[in-house]
């Protein structure tokens, strides 16, 4: 977005030196981003002591450890293969035809 600003040349040169930016636009972008970041940090700091969380860190840590152990157990167990139950219900001739059909395409009667 194009914007016309009336800024002092000395201020812009100092900003470019401090930020190491090659262009005035980059210097302004970096300065604006840094100002926004600092304002957000100030807002977070102002909340210090305003929020009270009644958490028991020991019980949370124990729950996290139990969860990690259960994940390790699941990963170490071999995966179970699913059995195709539909093919086992078909007569032998149908199973053979289905196997051939999957390899060669539809059969001609």
C-alpha cells in the first residue's frame, strides 16, 4: 500500500543504520513490526498478577508422563493386520474369479 509520509531525513538515515535495512521501506517495516511486538509484550506484562491459575503442576506432570508411556507402548506393539472377511464368505470358485478379475479385469462369460 502506498502512503506518503513527511519524515525527517536524519531520522530515516538513523533508522536505516540501526536496522541495517537497505531501503527506506524495509526500515519502516522493521520499525513498525518491532513497535507492535513491544506493545504486545507491554500488554502481557500488564496482566502479570491479574490472572490466577489454580493448577497443580505435579499432577499435570504425572499425567503427561503417563500419556508419554502409553504412547511408547503403542508404538512398540506390532500393528494388527485386518482380515478381509468378505472373501472368506465366498465360495472357492467366486474367490478365484475375484482374484483373476483383480489381476486381468472383467471376465467374459
